[in-house]
């Protein structure tokens, strides 16, 4: 009896895993803290004066310029016109890359012919430094928006091909046999089983492509004739207006992030069933 | 192939209309020229339950795939209801070791998938009530809108049974369907399977590694030799229907198990 009484009086053994102080900081504070630390370091280097202000402007100077560029953008100034051109290049480039990349990916992943004959060529082209094609696109398509769209699409197509083809290989023997025994057509097997199963891989390709399409559009503008944001950056840097270059890059990266987030958002809508559909915590 | 040899494995003495007829079915895989199956003869009569048991890699799955029309044989003929099997057929229901439910579909949508493939989305929706009744039948009432990754292995396998049954197939080909389950749920599922087969007068052919499972379910147990696979013995199980789990303690049951084990030990694992 006494033994039982003793056990009743023992304290509960609720315990929790130890979490280090660093890991307990909420995200907003952790990210804000890092930003403050970075700016402080920047200010320090600037104040010591080891680097010329033309090469590295101070944080306040840059901040003021970011505000200026932001105001120009929001009041519909010439920078908004330039940004709009870049946005158009990126959207057209991405749309073309998705269309071509998806179709090529299905050709490679679904048909033996594609895998045998088309894939080797794709790999060969993919290993080339694609930016080196920019002068060709310029020569073929002129100095307008088309050459930039082409370069952006060219760079972004390959990750989508690879992602789609890899996605189509995901379906295992059991799933294939199940669809066979159900008498599914090739079309049904593709759209009701292989493509949905491959969506995580396809979205990995799309995310890489979203980054590539930005790089392609800006590189295209650098090489000449552009009227977009890349051109603004080129002009600012030729005038040694380093704060302007910085602030333009920051707004450009916002555009890139928006594109990336849109892909992540779509992925979460479509691939809700997949565990790793949360992409590195971005946008969560 | 003489008549005497044929009669040894044909229908194993059970009266009934032949549903499946296999004559001299052999299979070699071109890759590495593996001789997987060696001239198998088999007749399954309507409403019968047969099992095949044999060592790993002896060609059981290969045989099942050939019967289902998923894989062509390299020799011999396969007839189902008198017509040659040269591709997948609608009157066959097949089940594998893995449940293979698709995670973007609810359990109910997974179950009506064969209907959706065959007759389209609208027909599939019309079968929802039927599918719910099947879920009820396998003890998954109320799980219709649950996603498969929230089901346990046994529950997923039960859902897979419903998916097989929704088309009301006259023939069930089962490749170790419950081998991933624990023994208790396995026994339970086997009894369910028997009930369903008897209810629908379905012809079933089961691949298994479990001797007791083969004996408790089957009218005939075929013992297969190691690769190249061939039937070395067909054992008629003379136990009354419906079978119950209590029969496993029957001395007759033990005798069958011993006989099959002896047969497997003799040739199989040497
Ligand atoms: N696609 C294939 N290509 C080449 N060889 C194969 C293929 N599938 C099976 N085999 C070979 O055929 C033989 C029989 O395989 P099968 O899968 O039919 O065996 P099994 O009796 O079902 O074995 P288990 O009990 O382990 O499932 C094996 O030796 C295997 O190596
Ligand atoms: Mg097998």
C-alpha cells in the first residue's frame, strides 16, 4: 500500500527538449537583427575610409537613393517605364520557357525517342555558357525587347526540361502497372498519374528557371539596346553613380523575389500533398 | 503435353466452368536472358480460390503479370473466358504488395479512379455511394475524404481492395496483397477477402509467401519450383466453406501446412 502511495506523490515528469537561445529568437527579430548588424558593419567600413566612396557609398547615402528611386517608381516616373519593360521581358521569357521546356520535358521523359535522340543534344547545349549566345540573339532579333526575351527564355528553358523529365521518371513500377491494369491510355497515364507525381520535380525546375529568367533579361539589356532596368543600371554605373546602382539592384531583386514567390505560391496550391513543398521556408 | 500431366494441375478436381486457361506459358526476360517461367499449365474454374506459393524469385509475379495481360509470354497461350489475353482486360481486378494510393486524391477519389479512367469523371462521381459502401465493407467507414498519407499501411491496403472491387471484376489477381500487414489485420483481411469472393462468386488467384494463408483461403494450393518456375504440386484443400480462423487449429489444417512445407523444403531452397 505504502509503495502505491509513494508513486502517487511523485512529481509529474513533463519535460521539453532544450532549444538554444539563438533558435528561440522569433523570425522577425532575427532577420531584423541581422540587417542592423550588416548595415552597422557597412557603416563601419565606410567610416574608417579604407574604401573610396565611389566604390562603396555609405548606408545613409544609399538609403536616400533607395527612397528616391522608390518615389520615382511609385509616382510613375521614367524608372517605372523601365521597370515595366523589364517585367514584360521576364514574363514573356518565362512563358516561352515554360511552354517549350514543358513540351521538351515530356518528349524526353515520356518517349524513348526523346530520351535517346533529343536528350543528348539538350545536354550538350545546356553545358554551354548560355550568356555567350546573347550577341547572336541581338544580331538575329535586333535591339528591341525580342532579343532580351529570347535570352531570358533560352536560359530558363533547360531547368524546366530537366525538372519535367525527372518528374516523369518518379512514377514507380507499381503505379505504372496499376494504370496499365486499369486500361488507362497513355494520355491518361501522363495527366492523371505521371505529371502529378512529378510536380515536386517540375516545380524545382520552375524555381531555378525563375531565377534564370531574371538573369537572362538583365544580361540581354546590358548587351545593348535595352530600355529596361538593366539599362538604367548600366547608365548609372558608367556615371559612377554607385548608390543608384545599389538601389536599382535592390528593386530588381524585389522583382525577382516576387516571381520566385509566385512560383512557390502556386507550388503550395498544387503540391499540398507533398512534404517538401515548403521551399526553404521562403514565403511561409 | 500429355493428358495425364495436364489433369494433375487442371482445376484440381473441382467441378466448374473454366475461367482461366494457361497452356505451356513460359517467360524469358531478354535482359541477361533470365528464364523466369517454364511452361506452366493452369486452369482456374469459376468461383474457385487458388494460391501459388514458392521461393522468392521463382516467377510468381511474372506469372501474374502474364495472366493480367501486363506482360507478354514468350511461349504458350493464356485464355480468359475463352478469349486470348493480349493486353489488359476490364474483367480483371489486380492488387499488389503496395497499396499505391495517390496522395492528391482523397480515399474516395482513389477508389473510383478505375471508373474515372474507364468512363470519365461524371461516371466516377456517380459511383461515390458505391465506393462508400465498399469502404464500409472493409471497415473504413467515414474515411472517404481522408488523404491516403493519413491512413496506416493496413488501412491503405484496405482502400486498395475497394479500388479493385469497384469495377466488379470477375477475376481477382492478388500479388502478396497483405504481406505488409501485421498478422492480426492480415487474418482479418483474409477472412474479408473470402467473404467478398464468395459473395460475388469471383475467381481468385493469390500469390503468397505464407503457407497458412494459402491453406486457409484456397481450394487449391500450387507449389512452385525455384527459377525457372513451374508447378511441382497442386494440393486440394478439403476444408469446408466458409473457412474460419478456428480451422487453423484443425489437425487437417496442420497436415496440409506440413505437406506444403515439406514440398517446399525438398526442392525450393536448395
Ligand atoms: N523486368 C525484369 N527484367 C529481367 N528479369 C526480371 C524482370 N522481372 C523479374 N525478373 C526475373 O525473373 C525472375 C522471377 O521474378 P518474379 O518477380 O516473378 O519473382 P517472384 O516469384 O514474384 O519473387 P518474389 O516472391 O520475391 O516476389 C527473377 O529471377 C527476376 O530476377
Ligand atoms: Mg513477386
